[in-house]
């Protein structure tokens, strides 16, 4: 058992509950959807790791690449996360928009953002360990494995798999190789992937939490005010898995309060979907608040 990973996961879900309550009690937030799942057992995680390892061996054979030195294993932080919730969905939108349908998983499939969810300011859908490994049990438009980066990863014996279906146009994938698994950012319906900066699971999840799961803040990259200072620090964290300075780094996020996330979401996408008759029908106090946020 990795004590640091265990402490991080316990802390994360405790702080997650507080963020959810903050969203639910915010005067400009209309709807919040939360789906947590039963934690994965050690046996389930071991089975998933075996499936990933088998795929790695297939890729090594197909591309005449060197096989992994040892069987695949999730890093301890991901394991501890999945042991507490085997997948996670949170989505929300502001009073700028009419209340949407409640997000559910009646067939056991985690909600994946569709094009008609594009107005929502916040969304995260972390796939279960099994869905991450098999890429089944959910639907996204693209084929990450067939992209340039996907082919490159496979040719080195790894696999590039979806991890977060937070937007129909952008997404996040994880490179499943031994060690610390890198997260990369998808664009244009998974047509291409890029890593403008280093990112792993802990950094990704902490950034999502700090920005109230803002879709716009995570599209194509994680947005910081001072990239030249922050990017080298992210690289160091990914290499060492020492996140002691991460809280300080996250203070450099551009949007770490709900009002700011709403304003940024409106600027990037929301203005395309606002219905003026709905906005004009809001209580005067909310109209005044919104008038101060969005121009």
C-alpha cells in the first residue's frame, strides 16, 4: 500500500464533496449532476491490468517492438482513486440556460458529453478501470489508436485510451505504459492528440477540481496564467510523482471560482447558446449578477 497515494485519494474525495456542495448552493448554478460508483476491488483492478498487459503484448508483436519489461500495473494514485469510485461523473450548468435533463446512467454507462451538452460550463466523466482498459461500455466519436500519436504509442508497445469524455469535440486520453501514465489532450473529435505540457492523473484531477470541472479550461490543455513558470514544474511532478507543490501551482490557474468559470464558459462557447427570452425571465437580482460577469 502506498500511503501517499492513499492519503491523496481520501483527501481528494473529501474536497470533492465540498466542491459539489459549493456548486449546489451557488446562486448562479442551475443544475448539478453527480454520479459516483462503487469502488473497484483489488481483484477487479488486477484483472483490468492483465487486459492492458495483453494488449501491450499484442501491440509489441504487431509493431515488432520490445515487449514491456514487466506486466502492466496502474500507478498507486490511480489505483487508490478507483478503489473509492470506479469512475466519476460530474456536470453542471449555470442559470444562463434552461434547466437540462438530469444526467443518469440507466444502462450502467457513464454519461459522455454530446454536442447538445456544449453549453454546460462543467463536465468530467472519468471512465471506470475496465472501460479505460477495454474502451468499451461508452461511446465517443473517434479512434485515438488510429491517430499519429496513437500509432506512435502502439509502435512502442503501449496503448492510447480515452480516460475522460468531458466534451464532444475535445477529450482526454491516457497513455497506458508502465510507470506514470501520461494524459494527453484530444482535438477535433479525437482526430489528433497533443501534449503541450506534462500532465498525469493527479495533476489532471486536481486541476479539474480547482476549476470546478470547467470544460473550457481543460480543452486542448490545462490553462495557466504563467506557462513559462508552470510547465517546468508540471514536468518535474510527473517525473517524480511528488505533488507537494501542486497546490501552489494551481493558484496560477486562470479560473478558480465559480463566477469566473461561468464568465469564461460564456466567452468561449456559452454566448452561442444563450436564449435571451430565458435570460430576461430570470429574477432581477440574477440578471444584475450576470450583467457584472458577462459583457
